[in-house]
C-alpha cells in the first residue's frame, strides 16, 4: 500500500460561535457549518476551540450556547442559536488545528439581493455634516468601514476616508472622535433632537483655535496660563465688586480658582 | 506429517440461497493487510441463460461463501465460513450465444461494511486513537458484519485527542482520518478485516511479533525420509518447535524491493523530514530511515539488516523529502512514521499451496522452513527423463527460512472439490543465523539498529 500524504492545507469554513473564550483561554469554540450541524447534543462540549489568527487579537461575541447574559435595555437574552455570531475559521481537513480569522457576514445570492446589514451611511453623513465635520470627499465610495457592531444595548461605527485620511469613530450614544485633516472633534453625550436639550461636552480643535462646549469646565492643574500678557489673575473670596487702592474690582463669577 | 487435504467443497449462498456448486467457477477470495476489506469474485456458469433471464439478485445482495473439507474416507467434514459479502458488480459475456444469452455470470463482491457504513456525525471525546477505532468498530451497523474482539486491537501510543467524524462513513473515517495519525509501537499501523470478517488494528511490528500459526515447507523430493515419511531435518525441526503438521508449498517467487511502487520504496529508504511544532514555534529537520526489524540482532542471529547496501545510506544526503504542517506535532510524527510503509514488504515471497488451511489468515505469521542442500546430486532416469535428487552432506537452512507475516491471501477455485491458496508473505529484514543459515554475512547491508557486528 502506498502512503498518500494527507492534505495539509488550511481551509476556510464558516462557523457559528458555540462558546466565547473565557479569562485565561481566549479561544472561541466554534461549530463549523454545515459539517457540524448534526453533532449529538452530548458531544457539543468537544467542538473545536481555535484562537484568533492575528496575534494580540481577541474576539468575543454572541454565542450559540445559552447563558445568563441579557441586554440591559430590553432584558432580552444576548446568546442563543438565533443570536449567535458567525466567524470565518481557517483549519485543516480534520478540524483539529485552526484559527478564527474574523466575524463573518452572511453570504447573499449572486448580485440581486441587497445586503440587509448594510451600514447607515446617509444618517451618519448627516450626523457628521451637522457638526461641520464633513468634507467634500465624504462620499460612500471613499469610505472604509472597519467596525460597526450593533446590539440592543448600543453600537458604534468606525471608518475612515481612504481618499483624504479622515478618521471617524462614532458611538450610538452620540459620543464621537473625528480626526480630520484640519481639525479634531471630540464629543461625549448628545445634544438631543427636536428642541430637547441634553447635556453634552465637545472639543473642536483646529490650527487656529480650540472651541470647548460644556456645562462645567473643571481644570485640575497646579498652574494655568491664559494668554501670555505677563499679568496674574486675581482671586477673591467674594462674588460682589469691591474697591481697593482706588480701583474697582469686578469678580468673574463663572471662573472659580 | 503433512496435512491431508483431499477434497474441499465450496458453497456460495446468495441472499441465503445455495447456488448449485456444479455451476460455480473462478472463485477468488482475497484479503490483505493493506486492502482493508476482503473481496470475492466468482462466476456462475449459466449455460442456457436461465439465471440471467430470471435474475433475482443484484447489487447489494448478501453473499456467503463456505469451504467444507473432507479427508480421504469422507468420515468428517470441517466447514469454514468466510466474511459476509455484498455484490458490487455483475457481468455476463454471453459466451453461449445470443439465442439464450447464456454465459458466465461474473460476480464481484466486497465485504458488507462497504455497503453498510455508519454515517452518524460525532465530536468524539478526548481518548487514545486505538481505543476510538475499537469503539467505532463496536458500533458499526449490524448488517456490516464486523467482528470485534478485544485481542485484535492494539493500544496506540498517542496521548489522546478529540476527533471529528463529519460527513463520512465509519470505515472511511478510520482508514483516512484516524489511521494515518495512529501510532502503535515503532512502526506503521494497519487496519483491516481478515477473510473471516474480524477487524484488526495493529502495527507491522506487533503483527510480526505473533507466534507462527503454521509451518510451511517446500514439496521435497529428497530421499532421506524418516519412518513417518518426513525428511529427518524437518522432523527434528517440527519436534523442536512443537508443530503437529506442515503445509507443503508447490511454487514460490521471492522478491527484494517493492514490486508495487519502486519510487515510493526508494523514497522511503532515507527520508528528509520537515516538521513544525506550532505550539512551541519550532521547526525541526529530521532524517528517517526504515526502523522496522524482525527482531534484535546478536553476534549469532542477525535480524536487523535490510537488503539495502550500507553505502546508500552512508553516502546519500536523502532519497526524498517531505514536510508536515498544520497538525499538532504528535500527528505530524505519526504521519511521517505511517508514511514509511513501502519498505515493509522489501522482502516478499509469494507461495502457492494446494488446498486451504484455516491458519492461513491474513495478518497471521507463519514459519517457512527451507533447507539448503550443498552438493545435491541430480540423477536423470533415461527412460522417464525424471530427475531424482539425492541428498548429499551438510544441510543448512536457506536464508528465506524463518518467520514471515502473511500480508495477502488469495483462495482460488480449481474444481468443485479443490482450491488453491496463494499467499504473499513479507518481512522487513534478513533473519540470519550465522552458524546455520546459507547466508552468513550481512554486513554489507544497512542495519536498522545501527549495531556493529
């Protein structure tokens, strides 16, 4: 009998996450589909556990096995067969050696069906333009989306403009970081819609100025220099105007030292 | 004494119905350690086309074959029943003409497991591979007729692992997924069903270590019999080894070097291996030469020399190179050792025996006893032109003698009452007693033990 050297290549497979990794063991336990669709219930704990392909990367997500995890906003279960995330795995033909490459999209039929999980480009564009953070090249064709997780408890989108290098990270809560060619914008909280005013803070920084919007600016620093006039800010324990040495002093009540 | 096989009747049942033995011809039952399942082929002489025109069996029909042995006086009959087979193909050449479509219905069969594989999917818990293979065999579908006995399954050397049987049958899973990574002892592993349907998991080394089940000798015409009609030296040997009978063989062919695949055998004489331990991120380069031997060598008994010249291994960089990756290192090592199969039958002898003996099961060992006569005188009778050999002095043992592993058995129909058995026997190294064997010096051949005489 001639020995036939086995197929040693790694193959791409689609897999449903059966169990997330845990502290001390970051591997994902996966059910490769459709091959592992008919594994008996009492053998599911033997499903393969693969680490992430890329070093220093840990991927955790929703799992097939039920758990006590619930969304804080709705109380719905996080995990379960219908909620579980799918990943792309790379493994040998015997499924004994492999890696998790990334989260995986569903595959749609050839050409005709739109991607149901497509990202909300137009609403995000409005969001950015309304803050003056848009640019002339903020076009669907110019953007690369790097992450856009979304669950009942929240979501975010991270993308950049490959044409001019502008970078955007926007959380569903309204918090965002935008690093543009001519300015940087950081915001926490959301101003609200339809006349409703919510507290929020933002810093808009350009080459010539920094605009800070917030209810309270608390600077914890031993020394603050406001302009370079060679004079000192005078502090007073009273909030009313007072006179000294023939001069009137008017305290600025909104600045406390 | 030699066995007295006089008549061996062959009976074939299809779907439980006996086929008239007088109509059966061309039976060939074959089993081998590297062919996994035994096969059967026979022909039914359908002179008038009656069977072909009222065909009541087809692909998948059950076939049983039995061999009944009687002695001269027909006082008793011992029956041997072989494995369960199923029909895989039929052919009729219509040799008796187009008017009746009569002819020889040739029937090909394979052991029933081929048809009745178990396709359940499993993620088997962590366990040794030998144990897992036995578990799978124990849970085969009943109609596969796989016979499982504890003694036929050797323990494997691996540390145990989780394995996945997915979208494949159990036989396919054992042979293609588990067996290549199963190591038993220090030699490659074998899994097969013998001609009786018993599943066996073992290594060449373990198979070869078995005690011989029978004694085979050439049909001798040397005039030097003892009182029982047995040559004196053979009688002494039988007494010494406690053999009750011997089986004479009629013809043999001996071969050095793989007949099946010369390239494969040469590649495995001195392999350069590239392994990668992913867990420790280490690359390993190794050279693998045949390690299998008939036994340990001593000054008197050489059992570890293969028929490859020393100079090949001492001056060659390698005869092939192979890399293994993307498996745990334990699997890679098993792959590389199981890869080393083509040198197992580097010595092979094919022997023809009139009749069939129950001990000639594939995977058994046998004892081959061949005397080597020096100075044999041959006298030719001028009337009959027959040669008569007269034993001269100084009998020693031919280097082909000794223990061999039966790697293949073919039982062939000669007539309704007679069969012939062809066996292929193999061994990995010379077995040479430097005092009594005809071949006294094997130092020019590569020693797998690396010992110096």
